């Protein structure tokens, strides 16, 4: 079974908040092809914007979503990254899409301040959740119905998973690979990513 990973992107999204999970799931698919070449790919990853128009991530990086809300299709795993989410929170169409997608997806996850968008959609009511350490107090103040925990890298509530900042989002994504496709693939993916990073940095594998 190939699961579709949909990553929501928006103006002022934090680059590594969405690129980290993107790298984890695409790397896992590449590694799986070498481990079990006859099997279906475990993941298909898509970036999704409210529209198909080019947007600007934090620091000005141009990002062209692969699909818009209307053309996103079924999403098995929705990932909502963080960044500057202030402009996203009052957008009724964005919050409604996140809530509707979460109802039909296998699980929904956030990175960093993406937790604010999940909370705005009512997905964290009564649940434990986390976010970037610098935004814990803000999440707690804005959404008192959420049991905010600042000391956790990620919190897995089954259908909803939240994580801290950039590196925690990568760790959470590896955790989701383990949940969805097994520990062996998650460990092999982590090793491959470490090798790739060392090679790109000019270090030893």
C-alpha cells in the first residue's frame, strides 16, 4: 500500500519544517526500493497549497505547490509545518480544509507552530500537544483547552501527532515511518540520511 503524504505549504512557512519531513518520507521510499524492490512504494509525497500559485517561504524561498486544495486528492497523512502562521490562523478556508482532511486521513501531524493551525481546527482539544519551545506559552495561552507539554520532542496521540522545532520534526517523521512501514525501514532511512548529510558536508560516512 502506498500512502500519500500531503504537506501543507503557505507563505512564510519555515523551510526546514516542511523540507525535513519531505526528505524523510522520500528517502524512506528510495531506501525501501533497494530493500524490497518488488514491493509497492511505501509513500508518495505531495506539497499542497491553498492555491496552485507560487508562494514565498520564510527568507523568501520560492515554493510551487504540487497541488491546491481542490486537486489534492485523498491524503493518508497530513503534515502541517510551522513558520509564521499568524496570517493562516484567521483563514476560514485553510482551517476548514485542515479539519476536513484530518477527518478522512489516517493521521495528522504538525511541526513547530503548525500545532497552532491544528488547534485552531479543533484537532487538539483535550489532548496533549507540543510545539517549538519558544512558542509553548503562546500555544497554551491561545488554546487553554489543549494540554500543552513543552518538555517533549513529539507527542503521538494516535490520529494526531505534534512535534517541536526543525530537528524534532525530522525525528517525528522517522517515528511515523516506523509506525507506518516498520522499524527496519525507519532505521535504514535514518542511516541513509546521516550518510547523505555527511557526504554533502564533506565528512566521513
